[in-house]
């Protein structure tokens, strides 16, 4: 029996685990991968104390920190969270764990395009992680589907490897931080296709092209490609508690803004999986601290 089970291994989950470990709580952190979205970030420039640091390096420091606090962690895929009386059960593919409280910090998963060819060519030219797969496309042509900061970051990362990078943007103009937009517009390798709706990814054994509808001329066009990266947003990873806690219309966990408690006493949530307004790493870490302090108060009140 654990005092608390933390689900998620990104900044929110690791911060929560650190705080509870320092309070000598019996805890375990469950995650399918340590680091979350930050581990896939090419370069971080907005985390206080680190003017520039690669995402994997920053997460490496986080991991060292929680290890120094003797945080128990397991690589596990959580399937469901249940409540029986005052006890919570966390069901994974390999075991069922019990705890007095839960912190959900499971983050978000990439939003799929939902077009023909996406599933067929997954891992064969279709990807959702430029940091993971970008080097495979050295001197090749790729497309980034999306028009926000994540798409701009992906395009800037692929600029290092690819000979040509297209940004396939559904809207009139790309949206994002001015610094990123300026870098994109100055790049000789990046071409922006605005008002372009992706309708199919084509190929044989591997991706060979992308079809899109030009919304201005209402015509179908196709470009020849070696790879496509999808950067159109994220979906809250709330399936494990969708029948247990209150979610908003976007599928995010609704929390009390002061305590991070969900609609179920004893379950707390932090980070991008929640309905907090701003989705930033430094905010996720702070929310993890809030959730853990609230969980600690709950735990000691039930002893």
C-alpha cells in the first residue's frame, strides 16, 4: 500500500514525486517514459536558470535529482484507475497497485491527422517526434503539418538535417512566438504553405508525398516528400480516469485551482493533463508541487 501513486514522468510528475519523497511518503511514480514532452524538445530557452539547454539534458538533471531523493519509479503503462472505499487501485498491464491518494500527471498525446495514409505509413515516413526521428531525413524533403509553436520548433529542428522543409498550415498565417516566426521566415530551406488542408499521405512501402487542398483556389495539389511530421496539437491523456473524475469539454481534468484536487477527494492532477490555462513546463512543475503538497495534507489527515 502506497501513500501516493504518481502517474506520469514529466516535469509535473517528477516534481510531485520529489516533494513527497522529501516528506518521507511511501510513493511510486509510474510512467511509460521519463521526461514527457520535454524529452523531445530540441532546445529549451524559457526555463529559469538555463538560458539554453537541450530538452534531454534538462530532463537528465531532473532524473538525477529524483534519484538522489530515492524516488521509486517504474516504467509501466497504466490502463485504469479505480476507487474502492477509501483505497485507489492503479491497474497496469503487469500488476495492480494500491494507494491512499493519486496524482495524475500523464500529460498529453499527439493529435492525429485522421487522413488516409497516416496509419499505414506510421513509422514509415509518418512521425510525431522530430527530435527522435529528424536525423533520419538528412538531405531529404519533409513536411511539417501544423501552424503553431510546436510546428515551428519542428521546422527549425528539421532545418538542420533536411534539404527542404514545408510547413503545411491550415490557416491564413502561421501562429507562434515572434522569435520563432522570424527565424522561419528567414530560413532558405523552409517554405510555408498557408490555407493548405492535408487530405492524404501517399506512398508505397514508405511515404512519397502529401496531397493537400489549396483552400484559396479550391484545388487539390501534391508535393513529393520523404517524410511527414504531424504537429497539430495534443490530446489530454485522461482515458485512465475518464469514468472517475470530472473532465471539461476538451477532455482535460478539472481541478481546484488552489489545491489541484479533482472532483474525487484524494485524486489530484497537475500539468498539461489539467484545465490550467497555460501549458508551459515551468508551470507544470509548479502545479506538480501544489498537487503533492495537497496530497500530503490529505494523506496525513487520513492516518
